[in-house]
């Protein structure tokens, strides 16, 4: 019999673990943020009103910046919160910054801890992305809008009106001082060219973000994107990307050469169709060797590549109810 570790309060519909797995933050329909702590056996230790509308997504900042949470809402606002205090009795969460540049709903946000500094990218329901950068690592309230662009590769596509249900962002972890900030962005929208997941890289020479690759096979129709996950890399000569869409979950090899200006080489090496219905969540283990997938069929499935490079399902976790 499974033991219940956490019972969330009514209305909490999105959550995120911190990096050490000792705390969980939950966002609710009434705009409140809840903190669940393991020293209190995952009881709700903090709760405060963060927004006036439903919270769509919340994420923890990199641990070197302390306990920091960013959350986004349906009203187009993004807020950044920092825990202040020396012990749990005196702690409180304070607002560091509130980004409100649009009334369009924010669908996803993700931190990127790049060599050039901390960044926060947000995806909006109209197919736009905004990149904010922290100006001072010691002042979490000092942010500026670095760039805004649409998830399209050609100028003519920008004139179409995009309406998205969900969006997904995945950053590439920085590994060296010469690597440019890079992330993947895809949408689940009414327009196929907004949906195609694209790699966006910051071009230092031109000081702008540029799409360097698209995850689509020639001759195939564009697929809606439900989730994206960039695997950790501990020494592979290529990157691994997992993308979930209406056709299943695909695994891609991405060859990036930082010493040349050539576009990345993308190869789809596997497609999984084990789930019944949509796949909502993709998570790699710390070594980037095992992929966990979950969706509306109530199962969690684990996938691994064998010695011949063939991806196989190695475990299925089902609900006992």
C-alpha cells in the first residue's frame, strides 16, 4: 500500500520541486502560492496571494540564488519571489519583481543559468517569447527585457494570428565559457509553423536571438508540441532532446559544433506511442540516460536506449486505483 506523503489543499493545480527535493511549491486557481516543507512532513508552511488570476506555472530559480520562485498567470503577469529570514520561524516570502508587459496569458516560464548571467524566458499564448535578464546577481529585483520575438523562422509567418493552448521551453545547460545561451521553444496552437519546436540561440555578434534549427522531418506535417525536455549531458558528443506531441514522444540527436557557424544537425532516432492520449510531462534522470513520460492515461513510463542505440520501454508505473 502506497503511503501518502503530501496532501495538497483544494485549488492547487500546478507544482514544482526545488533542486534538492526537500520543498515543493504549488500554484492555485485563486492566485495563491503554497510552500510544502519536508521538516514539517510536507505540511503547508507558507501561503500568500501572489496574483489576482489563476497561476499557470511556477518554477524554482537556480540554487545559487537562494530560494527563489517565479510564477506566471492567465492575466499576462509574471512575478518573482524570494524567501527572506534566517530560520523557518522568521522566514517570509517577499516580492522581488513583477513583469507585466502584456495582457496575453503566459503559458510557460523557465530560468536559464547561462555563463552570461541568469535569464528568464516566457512563452505567451499569441506565439511570442520574451527573454528577461538579471542585471545584478546580488539584486533579484533588477531585471530588464532583453528581447521579444515570435516562434517563427520566416517574416511572412508573423502576420498570422496565433492562439495557443500550451507552450513548452527547455534550456540547454551551460558547459563552457564560450557557449551562447540556447533554448528550445514549441507551442500547441492553431498554426503549424508556430508549433514546430525550434532551437533559439543568442548571437553575441548581432546581439539578437536567432532560430538555428527546427524539429521537423521533411515531408511530414507539423505537430503540436505538448512538452519538451533537454537531457543533461555528461560527456556525449551530441545532445538528446525529447519532444511530446499529438503523434507521440520523439527522441532527437542534436549535433552542435560551437567552433563553426553551421546549423545544428538534427536526427530523429525514436518515436514512442506507448501512452494512450496526450503526454504532458517529460523528465530526464541526472545522467540523461533514462526518460520518464506521463500523461492523461494515468501511467508513468520509463525509456532507455540499449547498447545498439535502440530505445525501449523498460518500466510502466500504473495507479493502483
